[in-house]
C-alpha cells in the first residue's frame, strides 16, 4: 500500500485536498450561509477573518479563512516580552551571536533529545538566511522536546510558516482550526499566525523545521509529467473544526515575533473556533504516499523530481525553499552511475534523515536525526566507498532506500550557520570532508601514445 504503516493509529478526521477551499463546523448550523459576517452570526459566535496573504493578492495566491468563535482573538491583555535574554530565533537579529557564512561542507551527528523542555523552548535555529521583519528568507530549526506545552498555553509564529518534519515521537497538535496527529514519515505545515498547542502522546520528540518567512508552500508544477504524481493534492489533510468552551481560566498566548518571545494573558481559551471556512489552514501529509518518478532508461535525473512542496522566489522556477524527499524507489537505469552525481549548486542544500540509511552515503556518518549542509557552490557527492561500489555494481533493477526517508531543504539563499549549529550543539563532524572524499582515487589514464596539445 502506498501509505505508511504507523505504530500509533490515526485518531482524528480530516478534510482532504491541497489548496482546496474547505469548510467545517463542529456544530450543525454554526457556519453562516452565504454571508461571511452577518449581523448576528449563528449561536452568538463572533466572526473573525484570518488573512494569510494581502487582501488583493491574485486569486491563485490568495489565502484567507473566516473563523466563527466564542470570543475574538483580540480579547487579551497586552503582550509582554518574555525570556528576552535567552530566546531569539531570528538569524539577522542576534546582537550577541555571530552567524557563520562558511563554504565548508558540514555534517552533524544526531542532535540530542531534551526531555526538559516543551515545544516552544525546543526550537534551536541551526541555519538561516534573511529576516522575518522583511518577510524574506528561511530559518532551519532542530526541535527536541520531552514535555507537553502547559495546558493553558498556546503558541504562534508571526514570523513565518512552519514546515515540521518529525524524526522521533509523535506530535498531537491542537490548532485553532482543529487537531492534527503528526508522526515520523508525516510532515505538517502550520501557517503564520495560527495558534496551536503541542502535546507528546508517545514521549519525547525530535525533528526538523523549515520556517518560511515569505509566501506559502505550493505543490510544484508537473510539466510534461502531467496531472498526477509526486505529491498528489488529495493526500494533504486539513483538520476539521473542534472547539473547547472555557471562559474562566487564565490562558497565555505566546507569540514568536521577529524571533523574540512575547506572552499575553487572556481569560478564555484560544481554541474556541466552532466553525471555519477558507483557504488558510494547517495541514499534514504522509510521505509514504509520495508517487516517486525516476529514469526508466539511463542517467540520474535532477532531484527536483522528488519535490514535495515548493515556495517560489519572485523568479519562477527558483525556490526560496523546496522540500524534497528521497523515498524508497526502484533504480533501473542502464549504463548509469546510479547514485547522485558530484555536484556544485547555486542553491544551498540542507539534508536530514528521518530513518534508515541514505543511499548516497553508506559510510555511516549520515544518521537519522543528523544533518548535512552543502552551501552555495560547496562541492559534494557520493563518498569514496559509495562511488567505488556504484561504479562496479551489476546494473540489475534494484530497490534502494527500503525503510529509509531522507529529505532536503533546498534554497536559493546562502544560509548562515548559527553559533549553536556550529559550536554549542557539539555535533559537527570535523572529519566529514576527509572521511567522504579524501579517499577518492585518481582513475584517469591517458590513452596510449597521446601527447598534450595533439588534437
Ligand atoms: Fe546537490
């Protein structure tokens, strides 16, 4: 079956479809018919609009939702800065921390679990480019948490959309628009501004996040592939409306705003949306459903054929962020060096591994929960052992990546590595380059009798 067999079974219902106009009501009749903002919305609810794009964005980009809730989000005390000495996830706003722009290839050992913190405090910026205050660029995070968020706390990022890639553990996410269960081999996207609370039903969690400061993720164009394949629109799942009634408890709404943490008190739950409709919502996707395309004749195509989601820059075809996966697949190409080729790229490539072994690196240094970064024009490719093996392999049809799922965050931006990513995490493999490529042997043999300059 083209779907993942998860240890923890699904417990929520979803609305299927990517970029589909959805509507959902937890009580029959809670959605107004026709009008978005009637004088008296059903059952005494308040109407609130949530804009994920400018009002006037073109139709194909426009993302807005209407929420019908017990109390509007604006009913809260002023936000106050919190943990200002320690909390900062903005790559360009770190007065006490250097961002390292370096051309070396980098690889990290598996990042540590941290059972002492919740979701909000689990976010470690590893690398990034741009600035959320200018709505440009991306942030790449590692998260590791062991505690549920406080029962009366909710969190949102004003800085960008979170694309969350769990590697270990399960995220049970209560959002304003409904609930999502996200397990390893699934991803979820929580757009800018949507409030949520993360619980950990299977214990500690760890994984990767790409925060997109500009635009939103889209499905890639399919060109000559046609109207299906890669990630199919019907496999993306949005939550159904689900609400709590609580207007007597003190809640804290936490905001990540320009990388800093703020908190506001309110006397009602933010999870009080009884019904909603629109195009701006969180969603999840099972990577096991990806319909992988590859060569059935010769040569290794560009890895763009493995793109799940893309966020384009203002230059079509050039992505601020691509989310690319390397799923289990058959290799059948004839007379072909089948692993990825040696490469230098104007794009930066950050890779992670959810489970298994990535087929281009068999030396054991690229492990689940680890990572690598090949920045703009930093040379990379198969390690010496993989090259030797693949150059001499019998080219029968072969399944690779069985039980494995590697992924890449690819960006047109040169990413800087944070002090935490380069030093404090203590996971950088100092011998990555030597281990991978110093062992490559010279194979060139000048043809008998040829001399330099003879044509
Ligand atoms: Fe590459």
